[in-house]
C-alpha cells in the first residue's frame, strides 16, 4: 500500500519534525572533512520543503562505525563537520544539538528551535542503543518531535536501527504522523517501476567483488531482465568456473560454489568479459591484455576493449539499463577505463538508466556522468535488498495513505 509523503502531513507550521537522513558520508581520514556530500545534497529537497512549510527540523543520522574506530578515529566521527556542510548547502546555520545523542541538553536545544531552523543530532551510533532498536532510546528521540520523516533510503534495510524502526513506532503510539521524504519516495517510485513496468529490452550490468554477496540480487534480476552483463572481480569467478586460468586473481572456494547455479545462463542470458586487463601482482604498473588464460603472476583489474565495445553495444540496444558494481578497479586511473566507458555508454544512450548506489554511484559522479543518468540511487545495500523483494521494517512503520 502507498505510504504517506510530506504533503500528507498536513499543517506543519510551528511543528518540530524528526527527519532520519543518511549522512553516512566518506570522510578524510586525517582531518574528518567531508570528501563527498552527495548524500547530504540528496536530503536538501525534503529539509527545504519542511522549512518552507513553517516547520523546524531535527535531522539525525549515523556516521561510520564508531564501535570499531580507534579513539583518534572516533573524534572525526562526530557530526560537527557534517552539520557545517549541511549549513553551507542550506545557506543558514545548522548547529549540532549536543555532545550526546539524547539527554537534557539535547532536549533543551530542540525545545528552543524556532520555525525555519535546523539542528543535527550527534552521530546516532555514539549511543549503542541505536543498533539495538532500544525502546527507551527510541522514546527519548520520539519525544523531541511532532512528526517523523524517513528520508534515509540508504539505511531503510537496517531493521535493527532504532531511528529507522523503534522511533517511528513510538511516534505512532503517541498519535503523531509519519511519512517518507522526497528522496525515499523517488527511490521507491523508480525501483518499483523497474520491477513492474520497465521499458524493454531490460539490461542489467553487475560488477563488484563477490558473487556470494549478490547472489540473491542476481537471481532476482534474472527473473526480470532480458540480459545480464557481468564484470568486476566477480567475472573471474565465473571464468574460473569455466576452466579458464585466472592467474593470481584470488577466487575463494565459496565464491565458486555461489556461482555454480548460474553457470547454465552463461552464453545465453549472461554475458562475461571476452577480454580483460591484468596487472602484475608485484608491479601494478606492468599490465597485459588477455582473452583467455591469464599468466601466472597477473591479476585481473579491468575489462578489455573488446568487452567494453560489446557492453556498450548492449547498452545502446536496451530500453532500460540497471547497473550495480564497477567493472574494474576504477579508483586507480589506469584501471578505470572499463567503468568509465560503461558510464559514458549509459549517459549517451536513450535508455532509462538507473545506477544502484554505493561504489557505482561514486564512480558515475567521479567521471561526471551522474547528471546524465535517469536515476542514481543513494542506497547500495538498500537498493539490492529492495530489488530482491525484501520487506523493510522501516517502511512498515510509515503511515499508509
């Protein structure tokens, strides 16, 4: 059933709205500065709409993994610099509500909020109760607001996060409204359209490292798409399964096992690279193209020119293209040709083009093609899970229309 969106919340003038955002942005390891603000920019339309409606906004997000960080690293995981960047993008000051996630100081700051103002709570994961769906913690946050908006598609699949599940549940118990933000509404509309009424032929492109991590996603795609192209490190798993020597490219036994059920599709619904760039394991500056067995001491790092031409033609002939996972080690300029070429082919096509978040979204933006895609998802894991058909507890908490 359709979920309520911002316009279904009624009169928000003078109301304090809790907005769960996904500001889990990449940071500079030394300075803690925001390296890429794409996720912050993605939340701006929702925040701006709420402010225009006369509300004040209490934004909240997690950032990184504080539980696995050193004391020095943890300092850089505060939300101070994220709040500063959000303020720059909004064109108005954004304060952090306090040094704790909840407590008397935070309550006082939020109580003093005036319409049109924004505060950001401290990194939610600084409080271990966030990832335990803790009811007491959720009640403390829920008490801060008059309404709740989920605009954090990238964390919609995190069913144990209190601010995704227990907080909106607490607002429901208090009779307060809950809706999805503009970003989440757009994500759901795009993905549901892909799964129910796509423009054919539908082409999927899969990359990344592990078949085992994406086996459910691949199986879901095979039921929906007309063709699937596989690149990235996972391609070498399939090549090795066919008896091709992949040199020093590491392929774990469990990956081979995960690939076995899909081998019957190869040459039919699934196309693998026909050539590939490999680099010497002990000297990455030494590279060589292969179209069969890879020499010992070399490991695959990118698709080759013949494969890129093949993939580009498939993209050109498609009505819809869904891409998740880079097809090479794109962070290294010398090994980025394939990933950049796929992005360029999608940008030049007349197809509906959807990029499935995560590293793929970063790559598309890095190469300057993000604005030329139909949609670039803000959620890597959430995108995969939603396409697989998983039900999100976070969305179940949102009021139905």
